[in-house]
């Protein structure tokens, strides 16, 4: 009779462990998917930290305004035709080359900086166009949001006083 109790207890314990592991895996999957959704990876448009070097100015824009700017930049053919993967492959080749040629790597980095500068210039123009099209009320709200962003990034300092 004791053997019967022990054999019936073992499958129950195993199933409990299986269920706990299954629940943990399901919660992990939900956490990963939920985190990706909250971070903006599944939305159309730029991620929530989209700024192209414009920092607080871009974060002070409304989300729909950032998305419009992101769409416009993605549609710009001169920016889309950049071969980032090819450039990284060329950089890897230059780094592995013996003897190492500093000038080749310098040129690749200069090309990358020039492209980034072009992207930032287009982003600045798009942001300026968006601000110029704002109503006076929206511009004031934008200015208030800019001050909020500044205060958020510099705790303990008052952005309006310049401290």
C-alpha cells in the first residue's frame, strides 16, 4: 500500500514542476513581447527616443509629430540609399588588414560622419518645418514641453533660470 502512495505522489510532483516551469516560460514570453511593444519596436514610425542628434528638441515634439518626421526621413531617397552594411563590412576588412592602413579607416569614418551629418541636417530641416507650421498656441505648448524635458534631464536645476 505504501508503494502505491509513493508511485501516485511522484507523477503529481512531476506535473507540478512541469506546470510551474511552463508558467514561468509563458510569463517570460509575455514579458519580452510586452517590453518590445512598450519600447516601440512594433509601432510604425520612429522609436520613442528618436532624435537624430536633436536631443531635447525632438523629445519635446508630440509622438505623432516625431512619427511624421521619421516617415519623411525614411522616404528621402538620398538617405535610404546609404549602404550601412557594406560600409561596416569595409570597415571590418580595413581593421583586419595587415599592414593596418590608418588612412583607409579614416576615410571610412569620414564617409560615415558625412552621411550622419546629412541625416542630421535633413532632420533639423524637418523639425524646423514642423515647428514653423505650428500655431502660436502649439509653439507655446512645445516650448513648455521643451522646458519640461530640460528639467527632466537635469534634476535639481531650474531650466528657466539657467542654473
